[in-house]
């Protein structure tokens, strides 16, 4: 006679921890965020509140943080192919990369990004955001606001950038003859 016990919360936690140990901290955070979204759980706030400012008020708010990337460099590195992808890149940047993080973007944010990166202004910016939501890249937040979702995150973080390594490897890969098997 075999007895089986139903797994409890601690067993589930052990399985999750064991599975995530193989990943880095940033990947672990992203995987947990995706899992929470898939399960319909409220999203935990992972960003730390900004430290109290000790700089004098005369300093410009555009001062760059160490390691921070400006929106123009970020968009240039992602090379969005259409307005919906551009909206996803802007939402991603504002949520994860910007010095002052925002959970959602509005038309004004999209237009501000267009101006800063010299991207052609969409004819109907509100419709561009709705199109990105209809394409599954953004979720509707409060009225007139849209936030990046896991599909949009994946597009921006994984699919859009053609990494410098891959670009540098293409000529080498193209020059190789196909490998023969059984020689």
C-alpha cells in the first residue's frame, strides 16, 4: 500500500527555488513576474524607491545615473520596425531602464519619446497605443495609459535587438561551408 501526500506550499516553493537557481537574478525576477502575470496574481513592485535627493535643486534632472542608458540609445539599439513596436520599446524603457521609472505610458510619453529619438510622429498616437495593445504588446492600465506586458517585454528584451555578437558572427557563419556528416 502506497501513500501519497498532496504537495504543500513549501514543496512548491522548493521546486520553484530549485528551478530558478540556474538563472541570474534579473532572469529570476523576469520569470517570476511572467509567472505571476500568467496566474493572474497582482504584480509585485520590484523597483526600489529612489533615494532621497541630496543634490542641490539647481542640478538638471537629466543628470545620468551610472549605468543608465538614455532613451535615444535604447531605441537605436532595439530598432523597432513599426509604430506598435516603438510603443512597446518606449513602455519597456520607461518601466525598466529610465532613471525615473513609470509603470505605464500615455500619449504624451510616446510623443516625448518621438521627439527625443527623432522618430517620426505617429499620425494618431492614441491609436498607436491601442494598436500595440491589440497586438498583445501592451496592456491597458488606467484610462489613456498602457503598460508593457510579458509579451511586449519578451519582444523588446529578446527579439528586437540583433546583438553585436550575432552581427559580428554573420560574416564568419556565411563563409563556412555546410558541415558534412560521416566524413
